[in-house]
C-alpha cells in the first residue's frame, strides 16, 4: 500500500536530444529503457527541475553561458531549429497502489509543450509555460510497482531570432506564446539559447484514497478593528471512485510554539456525501478567531504564520487525502492616494511607504532551489525592503519564492506575461494583440492565481509591464479578479459584516482579496495613464534625488542605476581580458565618457558618468583608478552613496509627494553589471548596505539638497524623548563641529526636518569631511538610527581621500565564533582605538534598539557588556562556552588618529596559495552591516553567518580604505 501524500521526483533523471534517440516513447517506457552505461549512448544525467541548457551545462557539453563571452559559443535556437533543443527526459519510480487508492502524475510547469509516456501509455500535455498538469495514472501503473516515465519536451512555438543589435526581447516573437519574454535578451540580459525549454518546475506523484482535495482557498475577514476575525475556506473535492463516498472533512488551524510545541486553535469536522465521479466545491463554515496574531510586512511587525491542515476521511477507507499550507492573517488594501496621485497600500489598516525593488528571477537558466530563494529573499529583507515586483517579462514566481516572502515579510507585486516592448509598444512594434492564444493566456493566469493565492505576501496582480493586456484578456482578468465586498472598503479598516450584504463567501472567489491593476504605469503607478514615465536608469548626481523637480509622480515603479560588483566577482566570471577597467575619454565640455571593454559591454555595464545629463564620472571623483581592485572599490563608494541617496530622497517626501518607489533592479539573473545590490554569485555590493541604511523603519538622514537633518518615522508609533547627535570629523581625526538637538517628538508616518547642518558654511570648513548622525533615546542612549556620510564642499570632489589611504588607524576586534555542523555564526566587536571617544558624546558604543519588528537584532551583548537582549540560541551558546574561552582578540596596529573609513569583511576558504583568477570566497554570507566607518573611539557590533562547504576552513578578513587587511582565524 502506497503512503498517502506527495513524492517529489527530482533525482535519477536522464536526458537526450530527441534527434539522437531512435526509439519511441512507448519503447523507452516498456522494452528499451535508456542507460548511460554505454559511452556511445546519447543519454546523460539530467537537471530536473531545470532546462535543456542546464542539463547540457551539468554535463559540460556547453561552456558556461554566463562566463565572459562564452554565450556566443552556444548555438541559438533560431539558428539550430527547435529540434536541436527538443529533448527526451527519462526516469523511473516505484509506486504500488492498494485497493481504492489513486495516483496522479503532476508537473508544476513545463516549457513549452510535451508528450508524456508512462509504461507505454501516451498523454499529450497542452502548451503554456505557466500552467500545472495532472494526469491520473491509477490504471497505468505497473502491478509490480516499478514504473518507467519518459517525457519529450518541445521548445516554445515562436522562439524568435536575436537581431544583430540585440534589443528588448529580441525580435519579440516569443510574445506570441505564453512564456517568459526575457529569454530573447534585454538591455540587462543576454539571450538564453534554448529559451528555457525543459521541465523547469517540480515533478511529483500524489497518492490519495477515493476522494482528493484540490486547490483549497483560504481568506480572512476582519471586523471590530481587527479584533474579530473569520477564516473562510473553500476547497474542490473530487470523488475518484465508482461509488458514493461518505466523508468526514476536517480543518485544523494551529500555530507553532517554542520548543517544537504546537497549539491547535481550531479543529472542525463536517460531514459530506459525494456521488460517484463528483467534482464539487465545498465551503466550510467560517472559523472565528479573537485577536489572532497578524502577519505584517518587513519593518512593520512580526510575520505571524499559522498552519492550516485539511484532511478528508472516507467511510470504509480511512484518511483519503491531506493538504496543508501556512497562512497569515492580514488585510491588504490598495487605492490611489488623493493627495499624491500615487498608489497607496495599507496593511491591517496601516499605510505602508513602499521601498523595494524589481525582480526578474533568481537564475536565467532556471536553476531554482529553496536554498537560493532563501538567500535571495533574506537579502531583500536585510536591505529593509518591503516589496518585490515580479516583472512581467519574467516568471510567475514559484511557491518556494512566495514561502520565503511570507517568512521574511516581503510584499509581492505579481505581473502577468505582457511587456510593452514585446506586446505592441516596442521597436519595431509587434504583437499588438498580445499572445496568439488568448484562452491559453487566461487559463495560465487563472491557474497561477490558484497556485499562489494563499500566500500572505502576495499583494496585487498587475496585467503587464509598461503595457496593458489586450482588451479581451484585460476585461476577463478584471472580472476574474474582482474584489469581494469585504475587501472593497477603501479606508483599509475593518468591514462591518452586519451591513455588507454578500451572496458568496470570499473564499469562493478566484481571489477576491487583492486588487488587479491593468499595467505597471496605470492607476497610481507612474503618471497613471500608461505614458513612459518610469525610470531613469542611469547614474545620477546624489543631491538630485532630493530636488523638487526630480520625479513628478507619486509612485515610481522603476528607477535604476549602476551595479558594479566587487573585483573578485569580475575575476570569477570573466577571463583576464575582462579585467581591464574602462577608458576615460574627456569630452570638450569637461565631462568624461567611459569606454568599457567588450566583455563588460556584453554584460550590460552601466557607466558611472552621464555627460548628456551633466553627471560627472562619480568614480573619478575619488581620483584615477590604477587597476581593477581600485576601480571596483571606488565603485563601491559610489554604489553606497548613489542608492542611499535614491531612497533617502524618496523618503524625504514620504506621503507629501510620494507613496513609494521600486528600484530597477535588485539583482541580475546572470553575471550582469547593472542594476544590482548583490551579484549572481550572491556577494553584496556596497549599494546593498546603502539601501539597508536608508530604508530603516526609523532613520536619520541628511537632505543632500537643503542640508537639513531629517528624521524619518515610518512606524505607527510616536517617538518621544528622542534627540539627534551630529558630529563632523576631518581627515586629521578632529571633530570641528558637534551639535545635539533638543528633545524631539516625532509623529508616526512622518518625515520631519529638524535643523540645518551648517558646517559647510563655516569659514574654515574642510574640502572633504565625514558626517556622523545618531538618533537616540535620551533616557538610555539606545541608538535608533546611525548614518555616516563622506562629503565634499560644493563644486569639489573626494580626491583628498586618496592620500588618506596611507593613514593607518589602529583597530581592535573582539570575536566569538559558534559552529553548528557546517553553519558558522560570528559576533564581532570592532573598535577604532586611535584615541578615546570624544568627551562630548556618550554614544560611542552604539547600543542599537530593535525597531518595530524590523531586521535581525544586534549581536550578543556579552562581548562588551551592552544591554541588548540575548536570544535563546545565544543563551544556549553562552552556557556552553562558559568563561568565553572562545573569544579571540585581533588588532591592526596603527599610530595615527582618524576615521577608520569604509571597513568591510569578507569570508574565504583558507588556502596557502591562490591564483589570481581563483575565487576562494565562501558565499553567501549574511552580514548585519558592512562597508561601515568608525570615528575615533567608536565601536560597532557586527554579526556574520554562513555555511561552509565540507573540508573547508573559513578565513574572515577585515579590509578598509585606510587599513591593511586583518585576518581573523578561529
């Protein structure tokens, strides 16, 4: 008897090019199963889930398309023909049913169409990249339980051709299909040669008894100021048997407690009778909750999740099927703000200022995994972002993506598969009526809604990128995704159930809880009318982000800039000819034009100058770069300044002019060189930490246009008895300007200018200086926000920082390392010991306060005696280490006083000798902060966490602008 439930088929797959296989699908799954034992066999180990290119790369039959110019060596489908990338995939599995059991073979996604053969039986799968397939295989399984499965997968019908000049979506032919459009290349992406042909998502076998549970829908409604909450649940039930089924349908709602305990909050049973072969929709009676823990976005509160489990027991059989899903009680309302014209989001009645980014997908070859998704999403949460936009030329993202968005509190804007470039607004104009098969598009859209609708992070549906779908599709989506009356309340508060007549339960809608917006520049986004009013996508003067005329509209869905990674990534992803830094060509007007090497150009490099927009080269402001390492380090300085200024500029006008902004984009699905906060290898740029700083829930900042100090409070709580400390530090380590504000009261959801920072107006102001801002509780000196700037006087530059590199500042690092299997956690206390703290300040230890459910709290307190709360995990380790014998002290010797500038950690595998092109980094690493600076006497607590590959000893190194590298060995 097979076990009830799901078995994932993700191992033991083989693949072969269809033109090299003479056998039929019937033969492959009966008399002649393939083998790789014969070296002349066309069969190879396959990547499933994955794509044809992923399989070929796994077997080293193609070069890495993301390295250097090697993608040019791979045959494009336009030149090879579709047959070249039509592949067989084969596996075997064991499944033996008993009486009254049923089995389904499930494909969560295939690109683009397929024929399935199981034990000699054939099933043709319909077209479409974004649809699920389920085949009843009960009568096809072999009696002995050994089963042979072969699938021939065909590429998209219209793979298109890449024009010599490239372009947005190539020749746009791919848009005739319901598929991802980025695969023909974009201004940030190289073409994907097989157009992502393959079994690209999960394959599974599900075993049930006579009755099967299909696509339950969970909805919560809120009343009495979120005190009274109801859970609405509707599910499809299928009676696969030939007799009437008497069912006990059970729903259980539980929540996890500490210590692997589980609290069951509801357990209800309903009796249901299903006629033979019936396929019905059943709605449970509502479940009532009083003051449940709510799910909040990142920075607003905790991401409370419950587990909902539905089981069906059939009389005379027992448990027939089981379904479970986590669930978050939350209400999202989205309207157009009357004062700014921007789209306004409210979660649980609270307005949320959107600061987030555009997302294409994790990997261009669809090498998707839970581990990679976890890192991707946690990185976004670590940047204090609260929304990710799944761009319309990419994917309907996968359940694993949404799981981690639920876990880390990232709201998701999910777009359907329409782009202006490919669907009627591109150059040349093509496909004005969108995909050829409108019914297929709508089927995929509805199936995607069913797949994703139970995730609390999913915030809205959008018809397309910079375009609306064709009118019939658009009208159908508007109708399918209409809101239930409970969710039409524009004020975002509770709905009066007693006065809201309803004819249908909200869980009986396809969705009913999330707004549908027809396009990314319509209805509160950009100018709201569909004109091209998003962007720009280039380097900016940092102060411009704060100016009144910078961006006219309330919510910018796309604004982008540079994204140069660290030098180690360039060496790891390009041959030596790609290590050449740009040539700097001086123009007649005094501006500089960058000329990148061909490999950088192929990888879509964005220059750090924009002469036509009067933007001087921001890297050259720091002086001439000598080599790749120097250029990349200076680029990190620019990255930090650029993206911090972008978000601070928008936040400066929170609710008065803007309701939100999404940066184009947060990462690249390949080794691209633009618009990213971490590279494809998962190493963060300094822009990552500029965003993390600027997007804090509570934040102190300098308006780079007015030079007023501003306090940002995005929370729903008033901040009282708080103050700002301002200190300026020169390159000699002196503090010529020091000021502390009066006690302040900062209202909730408010950006408040406090006073002007007047140091630049002083007669003896230095041409380059450092500015340190601290916003703190007066009662206990707890730091609410810390912000460090390097600045030059008007019309100047940062070239004085070049000789400052020779100044050696002493640093002391106290570190503690915890090792749990392959996982390392390090807690570091970093101190600038060049001289004692300034006598006017008591904030030098930087004891941070965790704000309103924001990102991870600061490191352990027992290295320095601070007051931060210690988690149970840290308490456990504290008891284990006893007298702290595992604490290490490392020091950088120096004799000069000054700011320890632009410090950053890296983690590498310890090796005696390393070749220049060898990448020894251990990635990813999660840092509580990086690329930070310390004034004399100041200290900072930093945490690092990472996984170490087997047999590798990690080496942590501290680098700095004016410090020699310091290795911390444990």
